[in-house]
């Protein structure tokens, strides 16, 4: 059984396994969940959008247009877009 909290891709800084962790992302007074490796490296959660199909954040950006940022889920292979002016998802 696959652990859906572990990111499919390793940490881009050190190659360690990445785990979806509550309170890992700090930006000013805001705190949120993000992927963090055992060495403390954190991926900006804005770069790992939640898949509207399966609900995990194990996604990668695949392109950008004037209207939207395109993503692909590494778990279910769903392609989707997030409008650039909001967080509304557009499944493609």
C-alpha cells in the first residue's frame, strides 16, 4: 500500500523523501501544511496544488498560460489548471 503523505519526487535540495507535514510552511504569521524532508527542507505549498480528482498535493506544474497554471497529479495522473487570478481549479 502506498503512503499518500509521501511525495513521489524526492527533495530537490538533498534527495531525501518528502512528507506532507502540518505546520511546515511559515510565511509571516501564516502557518500551513507543506512537503518537508527529514533534513528540514520545505516546498512552497503554492507549487504543489491539491488535485481536484484524488485530493492529494503530490502535483507538479507543467505549464502556464495567460489564464491559468497547469498541473499534473503524480498519483492519479489527472491534468488540471488553476486560474491565475484565483484558486479555482479547471479539470482538463
